[in-house]
């Protein structure tokens, strides 16, 4: 039975970024294998489902973490977010945040998932990792020294520590007796690419409507559309790009001029998930494997970045000191910190949804007043910006040597 100190399950955005962040420990001799069912990436192509046609909004903090990994080429793939407008359809409240006016270079940036995957693979492919692509984990079982990992082809591996980063696509947590708490939002996110008569010039929009939020994010010369649709109304809403364009213009206005093009969209059910136990002896779950959030605040991957940074810092520091992995108590302490961050971020997302979907007159009046108050006070605007950029979260800088 082959034995590894660390087994990373999942080679998507979180798994590959974690591998990149663990380069210092690998330089000290840490033995890692990564297991993923996708075929092995090629230069310029990462076939994992994580690296599909969607785009991801990276906070300023996530960009700082990637910069610490010396991924300079990432900058060329980014579409900066330099202005954010938040509005409530049918009401006077509006918040307009300008990064330069608040003293920032940008609030964050948007990257194509496929581009991020290709750059991550370029970064990590030469690291001393035992790659197991085209492989899938069938079962995890605790052992006295960690976990026994059984693959679907019958291969059995021994691991001192397993870190699950598979995006929640498997049910491996069930083999350990853990469950998921699920909160369905009875809605789906329609994700597409949209072009407009005017250039976006780095502007992002979050428009709250009576049916749910609609977001536009800068994406190259176009914008990424994230359109929340209640499940019970899908049959009554536009179901083709041609019919959706006038419907969207009516609800988001023409802040960037007329909509000149809209691609077919992909639909993703909106469900908040949280693993009841994300850490046990020899096991830790990160990213969407541990918690999946509503996309209204755009914080899912940024939350995952904070979790993997905390984990990588712990492993790198401990391996440098003792040439060994952290203890269960150390992993559990990090997991508790990550869980508090997840709970706080999930609460913010949930409260935003509840606040802006309410039709109660007092709440509608109050949220308009709140948006206008934020818009008029520079200190409050800066606080909102810092929170959205992830710069209020206490995450140590990644060690790179």
C-alpha cells in the first residue's frame, strides 16, 4: 500500500491553488498526491469541471494571495472592477462605489475559470506531486495513522492527512459519517455573457429586483451576467436570449447602453450547503466541499481562498519547524476559524437576500435610505468597499519560501 503524508482530493480551483501554496513544504520534503477524475491538464487547458466557461470574481484579498504565489501572468487574464453600482429596482436608493475615489487601485477583478485553470497548471505542473488524474476516490476510512483512501479501480492508499477539495461533487463525507445541512433557495442562477453598446470601463452592477438579484461583471470586452430566477417562475420567464434581452433591459436599465448580444446561459441551482463536520482525525474539507454559498455577494471562491491560505500557512510553518504535518488539534483550530468565517459570510449573503426580496413598505423605504446614506458618507463607503474586497478578514500573507 503506497503511503503519502498528504492526499489532496480534487484538482479544481481550490485543489490546484492549495498545491501551489504548499510549494514551501514540498521543498522541505512533504510528500503529496493529488487525485482527480479529470484527464491530466495540458498546457493551456485544464479539463476539470471547475474550469468551465464561467468566470469568477476575485476580491482584492484573493488577488493579493495569488500575487504571493508569483502568478504574474494572471494579471493579463483579469478584467478589473473599478466601480460598483448597487441599486434597487423601482426605488430611489443607489450606492455608487469608485475604487480610485476611495484610494484603491481596484475592488477586485474577474477571470475566466478556464484561464485560471491553465495558469494554475502552468504554475504547479513541475512541483514534486504524485499526480493521479483519471482517478476517483470511492471511499475514505479512518485509520490509526490517518485515512485509508480507496480508489474506484481498487487501488488503496494510506494518507496521514486527506484534504477534500472536490467542490462538493462527491459524497465522500458520508463514508466518514458526516452529513450536509442544505438550504435550498428555490432559485437558479442563469450565467451568460452579455455585450452592450457602451464599454463597461470596469463597472460592475448589482441590481436587486422583485424576482431576485441581477449582476453584471466586467469580462474582457463584454460582461458576465448572473441572473437569479425563482424556480417556480422559470416557465413564465424568457427562455431564449432573443426574448431575454428586452426583459433584462426593462429591469436593469441601459446603464451601458442597449444590450447588443446575449449568449445561451447555463443554469445552476442555488443551494446553501455546509458540512456538519469539516475536520476530523486525518481529514479536512475546504472550499465548496465544506460550504457552498448563495452567489449574491460574490464571495464563494474568495472565502475558499482564505481557508486554503490559512491551511497552507499552517502546514508550511509546521513542516519547516518539525518536518511533519500539524497535529489534529492544530488542523481543528484552523477549521474552526474557517467555519466562523463561513458562517459570517453566509449570514451576510442570507441577510442581503431577505432584505432586498422583501416587499414590506418599511423595509423598502429603509433599504433605500441605507443605500443613499452609504452613498453620501465616504467613511461608510470605504468600510463597505473594504469588506467586499476581503481586506477586513484576518488572513496572514502566504509564505512563498
